[in-house]
C-alpha cells in the first residue's frame, strides 16, 4: 500500500532554513506528481507546492514563491521541500501528498503522509 | 485568485440525520472539485472528486453534487464515525481549499 513518510521538521528561528523530506513506497513514485500541503495548528489546509512526475514543472502558492523550492529524486523515491527565509506564519504541519493520476498534475490528492511539524519561533 | 467558501463553519446533528455542507467558488470551476474528510488527529482522506464521483472505499452515504460555483456534500445518514472536519478543494488550477466545516454529533 502507499506509504509517505515525512521528516525534517523541527523548531527553527525566523529567517533560517529547513529541508523537509518525504520517503515514498508502495507505488511507482516516478510516475506521479507530488505535492506539499500544510496546516497551521488548529487551522485549515493550505496547498504549498507541486512538482510534476519528472521534476520539470513546479508550482508554488504565492506566499512561498522565492523562498521555498520543491524537488524530487526519483532514484531515491523521495520528495523534498527546501524552505528558506522562514517566517512565523510558516509554522504548520507539512504533509506530502500523492497526485491521483499517472503522469499528470491533476492537483488533488489520494494519499497523504502523517506530516512533520515545523515551528518558526525565536 | 478563486476563493472557496464553505458553510456552515460547524454543525451539530443527531445520528441518522441528513447533513449537507455547501461550498461556493468565487468563479466557475466546472466540476473540478474534491471533498476531503479529516478526523481529529488524523490526515485528510479523499472522499469525492469531480464534484460527485465517490472515491473507492468511501461509504455510499456520502454524495456530492454541483457544478460551476455551487457544490454540496451530503451525508445521507450521519454516523458517529463521521465526526470530522470536511474540506472542499478546487483543482482546475492552483489547488485551493475551503476553510472547513466541523461536523459534531448532537
């Protein structure tokens, strides 16, 4: 079955950087677009970034453009989110999520990881 | 940017009741709409996509309808295990979620 396991979260000071990872198994990782979605404590869901199956196309929500970078290593079945210039409002649980459709960026999600908590605080 | 607005923000209903949640898009999105269920302390689960197509394994008491700007999620007979927050999400372009509707048992 599909498994997505995030890691790399923690407490970081404003302005610093953090890299999240998402290890995938149970499906052909290299055939699916992947996404990061976050949820601030007690709040709703917010899409953060998407990447096509081959890594050639990337998309970001406006609030993270220029600060966050989504990448993937299909040889390692792993998704990444490099987060720079972190702000207190980036505090959230970060989920990686699998796209529903082979090859396409369909932009809705049929499998989610358990999430990793990022806290930005001085 | 297209905004997604859900109503109500929360509701309390009895076991066996019919429950309806509404999601409105600020511009037409055809049927590019999904619904998710997030139980307390759990990750979101895809319930419905293309506005009305039930994801595999989802109980048939859940249904979706609508197109364009107005959508509904209906639970025909509320069960205790349906206590959760429900989110709509558009996916015709950049994904955008509604703010969520919390469903509780009365």
